[in-house]
C-alpha cells in the first residue's frame, strides 16, 4: 500500500494504520493457534461469572448486587477481563518485541496502544454474551444504557495512561511484572465486580469510590441497574482516568530513551 493511502510518515493517519496492523496481527496470531478461537474471549468471564453466580446464589445467601445477578456480574466482569489482560500484557509490551521496538521508526507508544485496541476488540466481541444473558435473564434496560460507550471511552483513556507508565517501568525494573500481577489480584476484590459501590459499608463506600474502576463499572451497569448510580465514583473515575493519561504521557516521554538503551 502506498504512503499516499496510509498517510505521510509521522502523520496521525500513518500511526493509526500501523496501530491497526499490529493489533490485527495480535488477534490473528491468538486465534489461529486456538481451536476455540473467538470463544476464548468470552469463556474466561463466562466461567468466572458462573462460579460467582453459583457461590453467591446457590451456596451462600447473597446480600450484595441486584437481580438478575448473572447480568450484574457480567456487566463488570467483561470490562474487568479487558482491564486485567491489558495491564498484564503491558508488563512485557516492549520486551516481547524488543528488536522491532529498537529498529522501528513509528512512535513506541504504539506498543501500548495495540494492546488496548486488541483487548478492546475482544471485549466488544464478548458483548453478545451480555446481551444473551440480559434477554434470557429478564433484565430491563433504560436510557442510561447510552452511557455504555462513555464507560468504554474512559476505560480506553485509563488503560492508555497505565500502559504508558507500566510498560517502560517494567523494562527498567523487571520485578514490577510480578508486582503488577499481585496488585491486579488485590484490585479485583477492591473493585465493585461481585458487589456494587452501594453495598460497601460505612466509610468504605467513599474510599471505594476513589478506585477509578468503580466509576467506570458504574457506567457499564446503570443501563441495566439504575440504582447502581453513584455520582462520586463516576466523577472520580472520569477525572482519575484523564489524570492518569496525562501522567502516562509525561512518564513515557521521560523514560523512552532509557528503555531503548535497556532493550
């Protein structure tokens, strides 16, 4: 394809074209080596949802979340899988393609962007599962469902910011890869996935609202469960996502040269 079609070197159009090619390559490689292919993008959250649904509805008395609980779970588990898998991949974003990162002329931030995009596409591919459970589970929808794309946008901004911080730091300090995975395990339970922000007792409700994922997951949920709306968590989630993105740009600009030397 000629440069006239994809844009001049260094142009946003060329950057987006390269981003799409790298993301599409990741998806092709991932699915071509798997017999289940697309179903892997939904199997993990589906199994997790099934386990938590069984534990909290069939084994123990559930006093968190809303009905249908399976829909309540999936509306947060699907974006969590996107978040968790993307941040995990950030830890080896540059080491995985070290030779290409060193030799390429395109901005190195594209190695972060491609992870966000490819994992985001997998998230979009998994949405039919949410629709299926919402229909057969008897969930109702309201006008707040229009906030769903806003949640997607905020998650993209948050992930890009985190990726621009985590990816270069993991090159310079290898132990951060394992540390990040431990933090993600704790963050799962610290985020309103199996419960809602409103279910947190006392002061923990205000503390929990300062987790940016709380506001983002709230925006995913309110289209099905309007009572889950929490103004503080949504505002904090939006502001924090933007601040993390700005911090990521600053950190990446200062660490790019040391990262290239380390690679």
